[in-house]
C-alpha cells in the first residue's frame, strides 16, 4: 500500500469516526450553567415586579394632592425604578455569562472537529495537483486504486455533511458574538440609566430633608430615646422587643376613645367598659410586603448560623451599592448603627408587625419617620454585601418569604 493511500485512509477514518456531537470540556465559571439560568430567571422576575411597582407609584404620585405625599411617592417610584435597573443589570450579566459559556464550548468543539477535516482536505489537495493520467503511472496495484476509489466515494459525502455542520456551527458562533456585543451595549445603557436615577433620587431626598426641618426637634427627641434603648438592650432581640413594647403601647393609646360629653343627668349614667378591639386590617400582615433589596437569597429562614442558632430572617446578597427600601408601610422605630450589624432600620407596621433590616452601610431615614412601602432606606455596602430582613408578629419571627406579594 502506497504512503499516499495510507494517509488518505487515515484522514478519512478520522473524519468518519469523529462523533457529530463531540464537545470539549466546558471552562469553569463561578456559577454553573444551571445556577446562571436560575439567576437570569430571578433577575427578570425582579425587574418585572419593580417596573410594576414603579408604574403604580408614579400614578399615585401624579394623583396626590398634598406636596409631602406626592414627594414621598415620587421617591418610592424612583427607588422602584432603581431596583428595576439593578435587576436589569443582573439579568444582562447572567445573559452574558451564558453567552460566553456557549462561545467557549463552541470554539473548543470547532477546534476538535476541524482538525481531521483539515487533514483530509490537505490529502485531497495533494491528489488534485496530479493529473489522473500520472496517477495511473504511480507504483501500486490495481487493487489499491479500487480501494482508493471506494474510500473516496464513501468519504466525500461525509466530508460534505461535516463541512455543512461546521459552517452551521461557525454561523452560530458569529450569532453568539453579535449577541454578546448587544448584551454589552445593553449593560452600559442600564448602568448609565441607574446612575441617572440615583441622582434623581438624591435630589428628591434633599427636597424631603428641607421640608422636614420643622419636625427636626421631635425627630431628634425620638432618636435620642431610641439610642438610649439601644444602649440598654443586651442584644438585637432585646432591642426589637423593647421597641415592640413601646410601639404596642403607642398603638393602644391611639385606640383609646376621645373625651365623652357630660351626660345631662350624671346621677343616672352608667359606665360600660369595652375591651379594645383590633380591626381585621390591624391583625393581617402588612399589605404589599416586599423584600427590601434585589438579589440572591444566601441564607434562608431557619437555617443554622455560625453561632449554632437559627437564622430568624432571610439573608440576601445584592449588588454592590444596591438600594435598600422599606418592605412595607410603617413607622421607623430605630435607624442607625448597632453593634455587629452595621446600620440597621427597625420599622413598626400596624397590628404588632415589625420589620428589621440589617447590613446597610448608609441609612437615609430618621427615627419617627412615616414611610411608604418601597421608600428608600439606604444602600448596601460595596464589599461582601449581605442584607438581612426579619419580619416579626408580636415579637415572634416569621418567614418573610411567606408574605411577599
């Protein structure tokens, strides 16, 4: 058998034996493809929910008649739009990770599949350089020529099919490259949009602070009382318990009846004591409850912690500098630093419900301030951000995820 014939047989065998679906080892990423797809789905859901909140709050702001109420709703609407942009960034980054993973896998597969075809093409080009008449004069038996014709007859269709598959995969690679460029442009656009909305929110918050200067004396006294309670409390549970007790007392005093008009005949009047009753709205959980930040839940409710206890809330890992908002309407019972928890915010809701948000690097609300659901509270840190939210009913922790609407 001639050397040329052996090389053609070897290259043809490689082309025929190579599986059509052969794939190279996928490069390692921080997240698996499954996790990345889950992150993409979660981010798209958060983006849609934030867009709906923003539309609702913008409509409510346009319909508000009082300036303070309108400004508060405008701030909550801009906060929702900021969270929409943050979720959009997370979705675009997840999409880019999936595209880059697919490109890397496809490039490796193309490199493996092109190698035998290139070798076969080189052998065929060797043959094409010689006229057929000279090929007949080459040393070798007629049997070799017959075998050569049979091999070529069976290989050419395979080469055509594999070449078509390669062309399709190269077109797919070009499409992925275009998708990556489009995703990168979308990422830059969303980042610019996010910075614009942050500036807009800062402007609204400055206007709110100027409007609330008249109440600064009352707010300062409430903040002093809250700080005193924080110093007395042994731990965070104790602080929340004391604030819950103060909040319950305040609600009970608010529910007391007003002054009674003196009856015309006091000697014949009767005093009937009626127990204080709570409405169904007070007993129900806070309406339109939402998680305070967009991101991935890393520690669930009831999960064991490093100290051997159980997590009493939900810990979320957001983007760096992510905006943190109020989970629901309520009154700020405490806002400021607390030992070991960074900046925290405790919000009292109606009916004995309390929300605790910890892990902030900056707090933008004051103690005693009334908040709308979705109103900005502050921002998450840049390094290792982790925001925890707890929801309590009469001091007993419950799973916040069960009440998210």
